[in-house]
C-alpha cells in the first residue's frame, strides 16, 4: 500500500481535530474541533471556522450548505456560519454527557457515540438518530465510543471503543439498522496507541487513526493489520477519504494535552493532513432527515 504525504491543510492548529467528512456533491470537506468548540469547512471557496456553544462531537453532511451536528447532547442542523436549528436530543444529563464521533450509515441514519464528560468507564453508549428525529440507544457499556464504518456491501458495521483498544464488527441490516453477532475485529495494545476514528476503503479494509500512536493502521476484514502509515503528529484522531476520485486520505490530529517537549517534537500537532493513497475510499452518505 503506497501512501504519499502531502502538506497540512490550510487551517489554524486545532485542540482536538476530529470527524472529517467529505461531501462529494459540493466538494466540501468538513471537520470539527471538539474541545476548541469549532466547526470548520474547507473547499475551493476557502476555509470557514464557526464557534459552537459546547463540545461538537461530529457533523455529517445533510443538504447543500447544511450539516447535522451533535453538540453537547443536542443534535441540530448546522450551517457553515455556525447557525443551528434544533433537531433531536441525545440521552443523558447534559452536564455529565456529550456526543463524540458520529457517521451516517448507508441508509442515511446518523450513528453517534455518547460518552461521560470525564470518560467514566462503561458510561458511554452508541445511539441512532433517525430521519424523523427519533433517537434510539443501540449499544451501552462503552467508554469512549469512537470510529464507525461499514463494509462495501453494508453487511458489516465497525464500532470503536478507544479505552479498551477494540474495534468490534457486527452483522448489519441496512433496512432496519439492526446490529447483531458482535466479534472483535482487532484489539490494539496500548503501547501502539488507542484506535480512534476510522474509514473503510472500497476493498473493505479499515483505516484506523491511532491516538498517541502517530500512525494510521490499515486493517484487513479478517483483523490483520497489513500496513501502517506514520505521520508527524502523535495524537491522530480520525480519517476519511476525499477528493473527486476518493483517493485522498484526510487525517485529523490533536494538540490537546501535549506538553512543551511533546509539541516541540510534534510541531504539526493539531493539523489536518491530506495523503494520496493508492486505494479508493467509499463515498459518504448524507443524513436523510425529513425534518427541516
């Protein structure tokens, strides 16, 4: 697997860059800064950066110029300028819980992790936001629910829990959204870093960004890590495929929690990298909500 490193994208360093998403219809890349409470879009028209009033866990494309975002425990329509429209509420007391990573499944439902603000063990869950605004809890007992993805045939769903270092595969029913038959795809030793956000390529391989690991792993459907891409940042947070051919691998990183020596060693922390990959990604699905 050949990957070529390209210079960081043109935005200011982020505290906790996360959730990159490529909207092919508008050729717009969006991402969030969770702890920096910012929503960023990047396109040929330039870079926009809008503040949010709480931690923004994720934002997925919805319609042209609008995203569906999970901010704190609120799910809202979000414009590039930061204007929001209420849509749904996630479970959990707002003072104790917040949204984390999220992504749309092939049918257009939003799956989003909810975690304790102090990352208490077992306090997290994985929720599904339907197009009519209904919210259901699909999984509980997680700690830091994170990267999500689906196989090219939509028959398998991948769910990351960063704290125990696991990516779990489930049988997935695209018609109903039901997940069954959990099995561990991979368990990553803490010495390598924690699995964070992920993307799935057109060959069905999972790309997992490693928090405190400085690398992205490419993992075969049988759970074998077949390649490792190193980057000049320590805390990699997520990745997605972008560009007209879906051959650009976008990788977000964080600077939060790094001391002076670490930042001097990894001066690109908080940057977003674009890499040219020799494999193609899967197109992202927009949220298929029916409410305004």
